[in-house]
C-alpha cells in the first residue's frame, strides 16, 4: 500500500476565544492545496480516496486535492490532532492500494518517522510525504 501524508495548507491564525477547528485556509493556503493536487495528478497518484482530519483547514486542503484527482473525500476523526501511527494505520487499512491523508503537525512528521524508521521529515504547510505500508 502506498500512502501520501499531507499536512494541511497554510491556515489563518487563530483568534482568541474562537475554536481552533474552525480555522480556514488563507488565500495562499487554498492556492497551495490546489497546486499540490495538480502535482499529485502529474505524478499519477491514483488514490482510492482522500481521507481528512475533521478540522476545517484539513478538509479544505483535502477537497482541493481530491478535486484535481477526481476522487472522493472522507473525513475521519482519527486524523484529528494527536493522531498516532497506530490510529493512522487503522485509518488507511483496507482503503485501496493508494491513499492520501490530510492531517496536522507534529503528527505528520511523527507518523512518517514511525512508518519509515527514519528521522522526522520537515513538514511545512501543504507538505507531503510518500511511504509504503
């Protein structure tokens, strides 16, 4: 199985007293997500599905990617902040040969390191890491 771990694109800063889960992508973040979708399409990534964290900024990123790849987006609470490698494996298991997930930092870096047995890769907004399971 081939997985692409994606960190959500650039999000608006949180406002005091506003729920973190409602932070939207910035205009730059929307462009980052669209460009990432185009790049994955050029790489011939053929995911069965794009699975997203339930937080708005991740869902917006996933939707932009899925649109370019012509696949569905599904939301999974296990990809919310605090996702572990075991929860990640459970989320993607049985979902097809190729799956794209959209989550958060530091989770993406920690999961990538756990899956590969290497150091955590850098994970900027809209960063992506490919791994085999």
